[in-house]
C-alpha cells in the first residue's frame, strides 16, 4: 500500500491545494470477466498469466498480508470480515437473479453520462 500512497500523496495534494491535476498511471489487472458475454478471453492475456495475477498479485490478499505482517489486524478478524462479505455478496446475487426486469420506460433513469 505504501508503494502506491507514498508517490501518489503529493500528486493528490497538489490539486487539493489549488494546483493543476497530475496524470498518474497505475498498473493492475482485471482477471475476472468484464461482463457476462466476455467468454473468449484468450485475446486479453494467456491463461497462465491470468492465473499468476490471481495467485500472486491479488490486491485484497496483498492488503491482508500487509495488515497481518504489521500487526494491524488479526487473522480471525479478517476471516470474519471475509465471511460477512461472502454472505452480503451471496444475498446480492440472489436478489439480482430474482429481481424482475425493469420497465422499458426506466432505461434512462439514473444515467448521468
């Protein structure tokens, strides 16, 4: 986390203090599908690279390890948070799966772009 925060802090502070914004390039990877129709994913990256990112560069795993290493969290606490999140996500998926389709008249609601 410090690898991102330390160099980014002055770049974030600058526009907050009235200066011009500074572009910042961050590298990451989305190793899950972008949408349900995204089936043939080999054109993004090789499967082996995708598996390596999921195993070695998962930001949630990296954060958990950092918190544990610094003594800022206990494994039991992180496991409880994870368990609670799984329940919330499962409930959200069930709600979305069982929700009725919206009326066609609602297609432009809550669209701001």
